[in-house]
C-alpha cells in the first residue's frame, strides 16, 4: 500500500538551535534575547516539539491499551504502534504487519511482521511479542476498550507464533474485519515482558519521563523503521484550561495544541498561529429509546428527525465546523450509505403530520444532556428546544452533571445525548446498535438488523458484505433511534514554526503523528 | 477593626513592658507555653472535626466507583470490584473512617484511585508550589497594601487618596481571572512578548526554578488581593487618626509624620495581620481559576481534577491540607496580634 503522504515535508533542514519554552516566546516576539538564557535546561541544546494537550489529570496513563484522556492518546500514538494503521483519509495501510491473510470463514488471521522493526530498547519485534500483546488486549478480566467485543471470541490457546515473524490469531466466531479493528491506535504492540512502569514500544518516540496531569517527555527512537522523527524530543504538556492553552500557543511556549476553541479559528491567524481543520467521523447524537413511549412509535422518531434543522445546529452549536449528517454513522466506511439515501431536512409540516398520525400532537419530552457530552452537546440541546417548538413539540432540557449523566441512569435516559469518535460502520454497530452492545443508548433491538450485522461479521466477500451492511443501514435510516445531525470537524492549532501538519480524519493534530512535524527557527 | 486593637490604644509607645518582661521572664514564658498548648489543642480538635466533615462529605457524594469509571462502569465489573476493594467500600462507614484516620495519623495519605500512586507523592510538589506562590504574594501584598493605605490616609481627601481609592475600587471589582487574561494578552501574547504565558516546568523542577513564569501569576494574585486589603487598612488608619489620643499627640506638637508612624500605625498592625491571614488562607486553595489560566501546578487545580475524577483519597488529603493551612495561619495571626497589642501582651503575663 501507499506510503505516508503527510511525511514528505519540504521544509528546510532542521536547525539545532531550536530554543525551548521561553526561548520560543522570545523568537515569536522578536525581542529581548536575554530571556533565552532563562530557558536553559538539561535538554536545551536539542530541537524539541512541544504539544499542548487538552485535559488530562491524575488519571493520565501510559498504558498502550487503555488511553483515557486526550494527552493519553497523544502519548500512546508516539510510543506504540498497532499491526496496521490508518492513513490520513482513514483507510488502512500496513504498519508493523506487512501482509495479512485470513482463511475462508475469517476465523484464522495470519499476520506477517515487518523486518527491521526494533523496540525502544533495541530488541527486534518478534511474533512472540505480538502474541503477548494480543493476550494483553484480550485479557478476559480487562480487555482493551476497542477490543472488548472481539476479546471473548479469541481462542488464546490456539493463537500462536508460526515462526519468528508470523503470528496467527484464531477466533471462535468469525470476524471479517479483524484487520480494521487491529488498526486502532489503542491496540499497540508491546514486548512480551511489557511493564507499564517501563513503557516500551516500537513507536517513533521513546519514553523519558512522565508526570500525570502535567507533562511527558519523550525522545526520538533512532531505530524507528518508518520516517524517523525530525525533532530530537517531544514534550507533551497537559492543559486544564482553553485560555491557558491558546495563550501558550500564541506566546510560543507550545508548537501545537489540540481542540482549539472553534470561535478562535480565524482570530489566531493574526497572531502567529494557524488553525488546522480536519474532517472527522465524530458525532454527538440525540438518542431516543425505541422501547419506550413515545419513541416506541416509529413515526414519532421519524418526526423528531424531521424537526431538526441540521445546518442551524452546525452553524450555532459547532461554530460552523461540521458536515450535515443523515442519521447514519461511519461516514468514512466505504459502505457508508448516508450520502446515497435522501438527505433528511427540516420538514415541520411532515413532522406534524407524522405526530398527528401517531396521536402525539402536543408531545412533551425531557431531553437530558451534560457538559460531559463534549463540544456542541449542550448547545445543540438548547437549540433543539426552539426547533421542536415549531412543530408543537415541547422539549425540556435537563443539564446533568457528568457523574450523574454517566452514572446509574446512563443508557436508561429516554431522550438524551452521547458522543462517539471516528469509527467504521461495523465496529460502531457492534458497539451501539445490538442487544448485546455495551453502549446501546436507544435500546435498538431489531431482529432483521441483528441478523444482517451478524452475517456481515462473518462475511468475507467484500461485495456481499457491502450488501448486508447497506441493508442494515437502510433499517437504521428508517427505524433507528439516533438523530445524527452532523459529523464534527476537528479544529486544532499550530504555530507558524511548525510544518508537516496535515488534516487527518482519525484524530486531532494530524493524528498526533509528531514524528512527521518539523520545527523551524524563526 | 478588632476590639483588641481599640482597647490597646495607649497614647504613647512606652518601653515599660520590655523592662517588666525581663523581671517576669519565666512566668511570661510559662503563660505563652500554656497559651500555645491550649491553642494547639484547639487546633487539633478543629482538624479532627474537619476530618469528620471531609470524610462524611466525600462519602455522601454518591458511589465513587461510578464517578471514577463513568461510561465504563457497566462494562468492566472486574475493575469495579478492584476499586471497591482498594477503597474498602464493603466496610461500614465508621470502619472506613478509622482506616483513613489511622493512616492519616501515621502520615499515610492513602493511594490515588485514578492512577494508583501514593497521594503524598502526587500532591507533595503541588503543595510546595502553592506554598511558594502564596509566600511570594504575601511578601509583596502586605508591604504594598500597607504602603498604599498610609499614602492614602496621609493625604486623606487629596488627589493622591482619591486616585488610590478609585483605582483600588475598580480593581477590586474585576475578577482575578479577568486581570490574568488582560495581563497575559498585554505581556505575553498580543501586545508584548516578554513574559511566558503559562508555567512550563522541566521534569522534577519546582516553580521557583522558573522565576519568570511566576511573574504573571503573582502579579494577578497581588492585583486581586491588594485593593481589598489596602482599602480596609486605609479605613482603619483613618479611624485611628481621628481618635482622641492621636489628636492629643498632634496638640502636643508632634509632627504629623511621627504621629502617623509612632501613634497611629502600631494600632493598624493587628487588623493588617488578621485580614492578611484570611486572604492568605484563601490564596492557598481558592485560586483555581488563576492556576488554570497559567497552567500553574498548584493544589487548587489538583483538587478540582480530583473531584472530577472522583479520586476521593486525593480530595480528602487536599481538603485536610487546606484546613490545616487555615488553622495554622490563624494561629500565627492570633499570636502575632497578641504580641503587637501591649495590653493583650501584659494580660497574658498577668
């Protein structure tokens, strides 16, 4: 498959004089060179990329399989690598595995490992390491989050290294897209004697120090098999506050930040920084429980979907940074049907008609939201109140604390919101639309749909799988309980000194591929 | 104005108490010991009551395991069991309190649930950073407020006084994070680029090793506290300067400068100490917004983070630290007040 396109930065050769922290602030201001002396620290002579990450706290971890916070994801991506990986436009390409084969019923998957891959401690990657990593991800007591639906189906005893560079995993239940699952950033390969206290991986950066909630310092992995990092070291700083994060970027104390407040996207351009806008497959749906009145009536759900003015929600709740959704998820899946089915628009007359037919002409319903839902959540809930009023539907918004929203009542709310990040269609459906799904907010349990998903999971022929998945999407489009009004665009910020940053669909800040960034002296 | 100070209004400063001190040195020492022991006893009692409140309050916040795991609660029963065991959640409330308190007495603050690291290790550096910030702010705040108050009182009604009054009133009305944002855009990002906008510390470094990074947080807090303190001190000073004994001193022909320094000022020291102590205690844990704004690694933001994570051992430890600071600062302030009030001083010995 094709090599990274984002890696080829045509920037000038790296200068070693890259000043740190305050030094960068001075460079940006073009003043008082005397201050640069104050930035001297043990690593001051090397070139360093400093990333300001949103959030983080004492929960921060270096565990490859359980990243929780944004800085965790940035760290995991720098230290570890999965067997396969996603390109900027969200298709899979080889990473640690150069080739993948499976048997006819997709129960045996064979991975051929790349030659010349070494861990941070210099040891070569072997199939035994992959075996140990899969065992760690599939640990029945504590499976990795993105592996939890597959973990119980892995036959660990029968999964083994065929030789030094070949690993075969055996599944008890067929899974036709295991390769796509194993391209997830949080399913990194670690050495067989891995201990999170000495976090060793094959990634472009090597662990140096880590202080939860504050900072992590990594240095370049000189034995990296792919594009070696262009900077000597990487510093990731946690920021609890948006204002502090943006100030740090503008003052030149950090080079890149994730999750720039969208309303600042144009303003920071005048102050020496750029906004990076990337399309993502992330969504913040309204969730209607299909097993309870009034939403148990399909017509009421359809009416609610017609009440929503999607573009207005994007303009106001997402500051314009989003694309209209069509009540289906997985927009980057090659089998995505949302663009082929008729786009739903606000249609108050039709909504009223459907409500009348269902006997819910003056519908009153409580919508539960929370700041924990993330950007655009509470704002879109408030806007929905006005939009619903046009159709005579009275929506009352209840704003719950994060611990209440995701407390005992989570997945029980009649009408609420939630958040999801970029995924392909099948893993997403398995996570949220089956009776057995861990996060089935809408209590969707449609026999025909379940049958289609189960078949698709086993189906190894891409064309036949496409038919199954698209039939499943038609069912969700007509009868589902999700109102997917938009896919958000990710807005990040980076300094003028940084080049090599390209929009990526998978994750913020060019999917945190810091090794491809160059930091110039100004 | 405190009553102790007004009672103590002695017309002239006299060296007599000092002479008496040498004669009664031993009994004075004993009186002080008794006073300090009594206050320490009260302090310990207060801390114990605080520990009860902190413990019950954190226990009443609902199921901590759900707060910790959030969306993952339903899907990871193993982790639920693990956390329940680590927090002794299956024991009764008094038993849990005893486990916690006895640990506390041994200096064991417990282990963070969020990341399994001992709490003392997690908060040690942050407590030191916050303490240093408060110390620097105090060293600037007290002389600056007192200076402004004297300047204003001295020129009461004049343009200097008016200017000070207007400026301090205006600044007192601005929330501290607004001041902080304005300072950052003035000195770091938009106008000039001379100071770092946020605190960036190398691994293992403490805030005092990056003095430039301290300037903006300290300036923000000084601007937040000084106007309030200066206004209170000015009104105390003005009140004293209107009193009969000061008038008498003036009638004796003592120059106004001396009247202020030797007659009026000593009586404003007690309120200075008391008001400063309250401000200090607030500065220790109450400056979350300022810590966030400058990414300052202090305990205010750590406490908010811990509450958000449902990390109860950290919440409890920090609440106890903040309570202890309140108690110690007030104890010191009371001792200083007695030392600075001749009448109270002699009463102690008598």
